[in-house]
């Protein structure tokens, strides 16, 4: 399990979330800087042990429309495949 301290803004968890968010942006999701920060915070709270919980936490931050939920889930799964 990846873990970083609260003061380590460039740890492996943060980099992985950043890469995921860029992949989502390439797929058409509009992810603001504020959402990216919130997604990183949510990921650090949930951790990577339960990918469904991680997907739910990040999705709650970046998915703005119900219609985009399935597309987010597919992209999340593809990223972590």
C-alpha cells in the first residue's frame, strides 16, 4: 500500500492521483486545480487498499454529472488495470 505523510506533497500517492486526473482530462473531464487538490486529499484519506472506495472518493470530487459516472468508472478501471 502506498502511503505518504501529510507534508509530502510529491509522494507516490500524489503522483499517481495526478496521473489519473490527467488521464481523465484527456478523456474530456474538466478537472480544476481545486478539484485536483480535493481528489488528492480524498485519496490520502481513503488510501489505495480498496479501489472501489478510492474510485468513489475521487469520483465524488471530479464527476459533476450523473451521466458521466459510468465513463469515469470505466476510465478509472482502465487506468488501474
